[in-house]
């Protein structure tokens, strides 16, 4: 597992930000968000604060604009295409926030390449595969876009038995 505050996570966030700004109309920003690995109940509470906890849906991740924090499910390891797709989705929200991109409604926010859903979907389409929506649905690294594939090689090389892993 990649520790939330590790050098590897910082490299991964930088690579994702660079890739997103190079392949979409999102603004470049290398001010990384904070990352926290938390229980799913905490993520659901952040996403649905007014919903009774007994009725909150499962949520894998959420981005908080005010604190500039990506909250990832505590089972997130960063070692699968599904995990990276979740991180890419939240990084789109971060770049939208850093770029001051405001949307009047959910439909407007989801329009075009600036959509947090559109970028991971485009990655899946380029690879001709569907990314599972659950963190346990691992995919092969050779299905990743080249910049992220190179980062993942580094991640796996650095984290095997090192202090950077949680």
C-alpha cells in the first residue's frame, strides 16, 4: 500500500496532474492535494453529510474543496487500474478547484473533458477495457497510459519492502 504522505504518493500525484493537464483542458497545477486514507463511513459522511448514516451509499473516494484533500478508501493501494482511476477522478476535482472552475449545476460540472468522470472513462475507452468500480478489481499495469505506467513501475520498485509502504 502506498502511504498517503509518502514520496511515492507525491510522485504519483504529480504524474497524474501532468498527464491530466497535457491531455485535457484542465489547467496545470502542481500544488498537490493532501491525501488521507480513511474508512468508508468517513468518506460517505463527507459526501452525504445530511443523509442518515444507515442510508448512505458506499463511496470509494471524495475530494474536499475547502481543505484541498482527497479522501481515499482505506483499502486503496494504488496498485491497480481501478485504484488509479479513482485517484485520477479525484485529481480532476482538485484541478478544477485549483483552476477556479465553477459550475452552476451537476450537469454543467460534468460537461466535456473537465468532467471528473470523463477522463477515467476516456482511459478505459483507450484501453478497450472496463475498469471495475471496486478497489479489489485489479488490472494489468500495461493497460495504463504510458506516463502512469512508468510511475507504477517506480512505485512497485520503491515500495517492495520499504518504509514508504503503510
